[in-house]
C-alpha cells in the first residue's frame, strides 16, 4: 500500500495514464513471452528504443527460444548485434541462453534469485523480467524511475548518484498490491516520455499538480554534475569500427585491413587487444583476426 508521503505517484492515476498513453512496444504485447522480454531488457541497456526495436524483431524471428540462440556461434551472435553498441551484451545473452536451455527447460526463470544466477544478468534485469514477464511485485529501478521519484516525491531536480538500498526502498514503498508490474512500467514510461532529464513536459504530466519539484518552482539540481558522455574519438568508437570490418566478412582478415579503420596506432592496437580480451575477436594461428568461432 502507498502512504501519504507517496501520494503524488498514486497508482490508479499513473496506471490510467499509462493505459491511455503507453508506446506500442512489441515486448509489451500480451503474446510476448519471457524470452522476448529478457532479450529486450538486455538490448535496451544504454540504447534507445528506436535502435533496439528492429534488431529485437530480427533476433526473435531468428532465435525464438533460448536454445536456438545457444546453438548459434558466438561470432554470428556478435554480427547480428549490429550497431546496438556495448557488444559484450550479446555474448552475455548468448551465455545466459545456454544455461536457460540446459538447466531450465528452455524457459526463462521467473524467480529473481534464479535469474540473478544466470550469466550477465544483474539486479535490474532480473527484476525487470520478473515484473514485466511474470507480473511479480518486485521493485524495478532504472534511470527514468529514479528521476520521477526524485522530482515528484522528493522535490529534487535529479536523483543524483544511485544508491541501490535507497532506490529500491523508494520504489518498494510506492508499489501497489495489485498491478504492481503495470505500475512499474508506468513509472518508466513517465520518465522516458514526459519527465525527461533535459526537457520535462510538465503540462502533459498526469501528476504535475502533486509533484513536489513542480510545486517548489522546479529548482535546479544542486548535486554533482554528470559527466557529458562523448563518442567521437573514444575507444568505444574505435572498437565499433574494428568490429564492423569483421562483421562484414565471414573470413579472417589480416591486421593490415584493420589498420585502415583508425589512424592512431596506439589507440587502435589497444582497442583491438581489448576486443581480444573480451572474447569479441579471436586471432587465428596465422595471425589474422575474426569474430569468435569463425575460423578453423
């Protein structure tokens, strides 16, 4: 039950707003099973919905069950990951699929602790699957949820540095006994589409008249500034360029071909070594390079 402290985020109000305004996303469809939800949650980490949706459809068409993905080579999984970024997620999902297929009858577990035991599945993903695939009443906390609670409940412009204990307690106190998973989805949707970080649309907010931050005049956040994340020229960009070369061929390539993608030798070589360390690239006995499992 929610108490008076958390009245600005009344469950009935938010769920009603969500029912009328939620984006039509395929992993929210009633026919989407827990495997589809798990794939979506892994893909959506630090990646916008618009980039995820077409690749999610491709993956679920190609690998509709965990066992189908587990049977695929790591190299092909990395290739299919495409431009989603942070490609180690593809390998972690591949590893989790293998455990689900072998130890859980090809069905994604519903229990949070069992989900946490899967390779590469963290606290957020485990709770998101338990909630959104199985309707369990568990707190699901992402950046959007933290921001909504910081503003509406605590009157702060931003949530500041995350605190797992505090953030979980905040959401746990809000969750209604009924439709808790729907409520969690509504909180996320509000943060993603209305109560955004840079341009909140308070005029469209269903709880604006009760929002502590709005009532206080929307004071500026006075905590530590978040570092601006750039992409151009970073190791992330260089790693992506190197992987693009290998995704475009089924044959190992010589290092000279990789050398053409970036003109800073030290950075390029460092990034190639990191890809080798992460298992995203393998070196053949003759010194060429390929995606994992794609050389004799």
